[in-house]
């Protein structure tokens, strides 16, 4: 597998993991709220987790986009 193909598939995996984070957050939030330390900081925890998912999707999208933007001879 050459570098270009690897970069493309790595971008697809990053996008899939980012989407998985978005689906997993609502399932995990009750467990996080049960922890006494995080009970009054739940807003910042949600913000951080959703930001993480968004950054994963963005990073994967950038990798896939740059893969198609390059000419074939490079």
C-alpha cells in the first residue's frame, strides 16, 4: 500500500471515529454525571467531548480532501 492510499484510508477511519464519538456521548453522559467530581462541570465535559468528535471529523476530512487534490504523479 502506498502512502497516498494509506492517507486516504486513515482519513476515512478518522471520520468514522469522529462520528462514533458523537453517537457515544449521549450513552456515556449518565455515567459521567454519576461521578461526583464531574457532576457540576458537565457542560465543559460535553463541550470537550463534542469538540474532540468535531476535530476528528475535520482532520479526516482534510486528509481525504488533500488526497484528491494532489495530482497523480506526486
